[in-house]
C-alpha cells in the first residue's frame, strides 16, 4: 500500500463525509429561490447536524438495542460504500475490492433493512404506516438498482464500476442505446431512493410520507447519524450516476488530482442539482400508489438496456 | 491407498452406526419422547461427522445433519408427545436413507418412508387430516414421476445402481418429481407446501421446509451428475426457479399465517436453488460452472439453516395469525431473528448475502457467456430474482416485527435461535471454503485469499469479501460511536398524534398496500378486510373441478353398465398394451 493510495483514500472518504450535506443544502436553497422564497442557508444541513448532536436521545418505551445502536451501523455502511465506488477519485482506493457493483447494491439494501428494523422497534403507528409504504415499493426499487448496476456491467463484461467508468468515456460507448436507457433509469431510481419524488400530501404530512417516517421517532445523535447517512447515501448514488452514467469524464489522478477531483465533483453536482431542480419543481404531485408506476418505468428502461446488450453480444 | 481403504471402512461403520442410532430413536419414541429426541440429536451429530468424511455430497449431508440436530434439540426441550416423536424420528430416518442410498430402490424406500411419516405427523398434530392428505397427494405425484424416471434409467443400464446414463429423459422425469416435493411452479402448486408445512409442529416444519426439500435438491443434483448435460432443461429450470422466487416471495409478503409465510418463503428459496441448478445445466463454460456450483452449495447452506431457525422462532409464539398472535421478546430471539432474516433477505455479511450475490453474478455472467436470445433466459431470471428479493426483505421485516420487535419484553429464551442466527455471518466466512477460487489485492489493503472472485472464461467479473465487510463494519461503527460522544437517553411514549393509543397497526395492514397495488395478480377482493387468493391454487382447483365434471359426463355416457362398452374398452386396452410392448 503506497502513501499515494492512502492519501487518495482519505480524500475520497473525507470528501464524501464532509461535502455530502452541502449538496442537499444547495438544492434546498435553489428550490426555495425558484419557488420565490428566501430559503435556508446552503449550510443549513450542517447547522442541523450540529444542533442534533447536542440534543438528548428520546427512546420510545418499547424500543431497545436495535433502535439505539442501529444508526451507528447504518452510518458505517454508507461510509464503507464510500470506499468501494468511484464517487470522488477515478481509480480504486483502499478496500475498494471489498464488494463489486452488485455487492454495493446489497450493502445499500442492508442499510435499508436496518433502518426498517430500528424504526419498527419504536412500535409507533405512524412509523409502521411509513415502513409499510417503504416496503411496498422495495421490490421494484431493489430490482431496478440491481438491473441498472448490471446494465453497465453487461456492457463492459465486468462488474467493476471503475472499469465501466473508463469504458463509457469513449463517445461511441457513451451514446450506446443500452447505456442511455440505463442512465435514465438510474436517474429515476435516484429520485426515488433519495426521497425526492413529489408525493401528494393533502395537507397532512403523514399522507405522503415514506422515507421520513423511518426516522419519525428519532431525535438527538441517532437522528443526526441517520440524516447525515441519508445525505451520504444521496451523494453516493448521485456520484455513481454522474461518474459512471451521465458525466464519466473530467476526474484526475494522483494525490493532488484527488483533491482537485473534489472541485470537479462539485461542478458535476451542480449539473445534477439543476436538472433535479427542474424536475422537482415542474413535476405534478404523485399519488402514493403512482410511485409503483414510476419505478416500473425505471425497471423497464433498465431491462431494455439489458436485453439490448445481451442480444447485441449474441 | 491404505489410508483410503481405512477411511472407507470407517465411513461404512459410521454409516451403519448413524442409521442404527436413528432406528433406536424411532424405537425409543414408544417409551419416552425426550429420550427419542436426544438419541435423534446424537444420530444427527454422527451424520454430520459422516458428511465431513464424504466427498461430492458433503454439503448436503452436513447441512441436513445440522438441521436435524437443531430440530431434535428444540423438540427435546419442548415436545413431550410420544406419537409426535415417533413420526418426527421416522421422518428423519426416511430422509437419512434417501441421502445415503446407493441405488434407486433404496432411494425410493427412504423417500416413501419420509413422505408417510411426515403425513402422519402433520395429521396427528392438527387432528385434522386435510393438510396431511394434501401433503400425501402431492408426495405421491412426486413418487410416481420418480418411479417413471428410475424405470427409464433401469431400462438403459439394466441395474438399479446409480450408473452413468446416456439418455436425458430420466433426468427430466425425476427433476419434475423432485420439484413437486419442493413446492415449485411447474405443476402450479404454489399452495400445497404452505398448507402442509404451515400445519406441522415448529420442529417438524423446519425439517420439512429445510431438510425434506433439500432431499429434493439432492435428488436433482444426483441425477444431473448421472445424466448428460441438457441446456434445454437448464433453461427451463432457470425460468421455473426464478418465477417461483418471485411468486413465492410475493405470497410470503401477503400471507398472514405465520408458518405459512415461512413456507412460501421456502418456495422462494427452493426457486433460487432450482435457478442455480438450472445455471449449472445451462452453462458449458467450466469456469462459470464451478462458480454456479459454488452458488448452489452456498444457497443450500443459507436456506436450510436460516429456515430451520425461523421455524423454531414460531415455537415461541402463541397463535397462527401474524396479526393476532401473542408473544414476548427477548434479547436472544430479537437478535437471532434479525440475523436469520438478514440472511433470508440476501444481505451481506451473512451467508444468505453471499448466496444471493453469487446467484445473481452467475445469472448475469451466463447471459454474457451464452449471449443472444438464449442469454435472455438467465437475464430475465436475474431480474425476477431481484424483484423477489425485494418482496422477501419485506416479508422478513414483517415476520421479525410482529414476532419480536414490537412485542413487550419477557424472560430470556430462544438461545437456540440466537445460536443459529450467529451462524449466519460465521457461515459467510466458511463460504470461502466452497469457493472455486480466492484472491487478494495487497496494494489496496486486501490480504491474500480474502476475496471471493467471480468469473467466466471470458475474464473476471466481480468479487466480494465477506470477511472484510465483517471486520470493517464493526470497526467503523465503533469509531462512529466514539466520535459522536456520550448520549443522554430519556424514555418516552411514541408519538401517535396525541391519541395515546398503543400500536394498533397490524401485520395484515402492513401488507395491504401490495394487496391493493397488485390486485390483478393477487385477485384481491375488497370488503370488510382485504383478502387475496392464490391464483395458482385456484387454477388447480378449477382444473380438478373440470376433470370431475368431464369424468362424470364420460361415465354417464359411456360407462353406464353396458357390457358391450366394457368389451370395447378391454379390446382397446389390449391393443394399447401390445403396441407399448412392441414399441
């Protein structure tokens, strides 16, 4: 293990850890501006995290070990994923081979699994309502995540995201139809996985609540870790989308390159944020059950990508 | 050479002793249930030892032995009925004879013994014979197909011994015979297995679900090793298996019967195992075949042991409906069930995670390796397996929530469940031993042999390191815990909009979104409560009713005590028999 690899690893992991809340802050601020509001500061997510870290933890009467300790594990899972996929630096870093693309998808599922279990331990009606909703869509979400990851794997014949990233840098491969449909499918999935689908709320927040219900009973440090974890998750999935699907170019190598990559990623993220801003503010509100149709379209798109690739290989 | 001979002799004596011990357990059941279960546990331990000495089928023996050991131990602690211990040890003896058989006749003897004792056990427990009859009926359909396949094999080799065959027809017949026993899709019998397994005692349910269906897998694997490779069967098995994964998991998700939902989950797991068997048969690439074999073996281990643990959880619960059951949770049950369901949901770093990962990688590599239209079969199967895993996660979350997480705390119990739960990550580590290859990446901090790589002749595909996930996650969690500082905790009531009510949301309600969203598939009927029907079971019933109507009409028209018609039948039958003999 060389010092270069160590420094590149530190840059990538710290970059993910420290900058992920910033993008959420920027998106919220720009969204407020588009809606004619002044909006919160772009640093608001950081203020929230600091505030929560100082608050006491409220433990629902029936909850116990999983509720109290689950957030540490969820946060660690997202942190581990930040070692394994190209989210800042374009070459493998320390521990990258721990899981491949598919293994990474299973780690995301593990985090989701623990979030459901810790939420259920609170034995709250509102939480159970939200868990019920989250689970209702997981069959489509999980299948789409797998097929999207595999869609790019099949194009290159390997399940290694770093190889795929280099492969699609060529314009011919980038504009290959299976890659294009997988890109659209992944973007739709990213909107769902990061809770950015506009749902009909009908005035009561619980009516359209899915993701937020899982942290409904949390407070203090537990809530801080779960919120921070969700920022990291959003960053990880968004960055994979940018680096392997939408904008695979521009990242530099070497220890200095790794630091400059933080700036490159910032520019890429601005593109993603602007696209998302347009989508979020122009898309009509969904009814809850329409989420299924939305995900089904994403799954079909990724499936089309797979079928085209396999038939093309034959 | 000499040591090999001694090993063979040792194995022979061990086999005899193991069988005799199980027969003793059967005899002891007439005197004392507990003594019978204890001796059955000893016999199971000997069988594990025997399995460790064995070669190609080692995994099947060791896993079966472990399932019996856990189930017998649970029965020794909780079951006192002598009739039950008789049928329980009889079922184990039947499966043991099946696994140890050296020829088709021994195999069938064990198979029938297993079926009859299990049938009696289900009937005795429920004092209701319909589930038992259902089980027996499908068991005999399975036996008929097996006999047909074995006769064809005998015709070719002229012996009942397991000899290599050149024809694939015996494999086709026996495979469908075994899949009936596994509750799999080709006969559209998605419901018979839950009816039977859901109506047995927890320890027997675990044996039926984990070990009896494993005997079916063993049977297919054994016949595959005797017959030439057939890609057509491979493709069919992959599609049937993946379809069973999807629908088994879906019905498990919407089922509100506690053991029924676990039995549906068994169909899902068996579907995945069948998919792995199909991959093995489809691929001509030796590197990919070795990886598919790894996937199959890991799935066998993961499903059998996790399902055993989950059925034993049912033994600590009063009631059958997930919505109305009553129980108390303990640390052992909560953590044990969580680990078991994590494995059943196919999550790393448990053995179930390694199984799902390896199966999906196999399917996707196969779609590249085979390519073209044929390559679409493993591809579509992979997507169906992915969707099935989503439902499976939901079903397992519901199971854990309502058998443990939301229940009030009680006394400490369920240590056996915790033990099996802890095995899930441990077995993920042991899965390295089954892997055809191991690798490392020293420059990236991964020491040698820490990775399980996946690959095919076209090159390497991917890889995972369950060991590193198991090491890194606790370390990162500890660092996070220490970095976030001491927490102040205050206990409060959960917020329910000030209603002051406790949890009123039921397990049934939790699955209702899916009942409504997939109402066309599930045939959901709207009423006072939402209910859904098994479309496959309905199809079978309609088929049966149609046949009954046809046979009544036929008998009234042509079998109305007319001597001349009977003469015509006899002549026709005679001609058919002559034709069959000559052909």
